[in-house]
């Protein structure tokens, strides 16, 4: 999240892994299949990615910002047109994950998204690194290995690009997200400031070798 643009809510942190928040999801949600397919996203996936990321962020973190900031974020920053633009940028690499039981890629519901970005200016000195800027999973897939699969695919892509490290920023209030990244092998190496609307917050910078 850019400190120079206080109206922005993201995208510079990978907060899609859920935290324990008020009014969180029902424990009775039906689990989806545990077998997934992954591929690199294309511009034709923009609307589905927008829906997944927007719904997930709103459900997990919408309570923590004003209604106006949330509306702007969901309908501008996370709009289909915004993702269509990002999917066409060579320095951004978006992976999508769907149920392997789907009849075709075009019909499949997108259940998970990860996004790597060749960020030339990390918030601290992290040589030969790439940023994991987004990681989002549908609420009903938590605990099924989808998040781990997206981390694995992200590490593979980072190595393909000649990178030796992946770094990310996770909101300090996202306890479940921090535990997930620690479980995946990420270690805290620093912190940075970001803004959610007019609210000044802190991201923890975490890093992993690939």
C-alpha cells in the first residue's frame, strides 16, 4: 500500500489469507474438492478474479475501513478492468486455481489467486527478490491445501525468473495470515507503513528463500 496515496487500500500486501475477524464465516460451509488445477491467468479471467478478490477482501477486512473507502477499493482498485490491465503487464504474474472437477477452464470457478510482481523498490534491502503482492483463497477452501499450492507455484515462477527470494507484507492484525506464512517458511525481516483509507497501519515484511 502506497503511503503517498492514502485513499488506496492495497495492493502492496498479501492479506488474502484469512484472519480471525468479527462476523467471520460459518463453520458449516460445505468443503469443496481438494484436487485443484493451476495455470497462469489471462485477461479473460479478469472478471472472475475481481469477484474472488473483492468478495474475499470485503468479507475479511471490510469491517476495518469506512463504507466509502471499501466501495472505492472494491469498485475501482479491484474492478475487472483493473485486473485486465494488470494481467497484460509483463512485470506481473498472476496464477489462478480452480477445482480439477470442472468441465473446462472457461466454466471453472476461480477458487484461488496469487500475484507476483517484479517490484524494483522493496521497502527494505532484499537482494534478487520478487514480491508476492496478493494471495487470496475462497473461504470454503481453507485447510484444503490450496494456499500451499499457490505458494509452491509462486516459488516455481520466482525461480524461473531467476529470483532467489520472495517477500510479502502482511497486516499485523492478520493473525491467521501470519501463522499461515510462518508455516510455509516465511520469516519476518522488517515492517512498513501503509494506509487503509485515512487509517495508518503497519505491515510486517516476511521473506522466504526459493
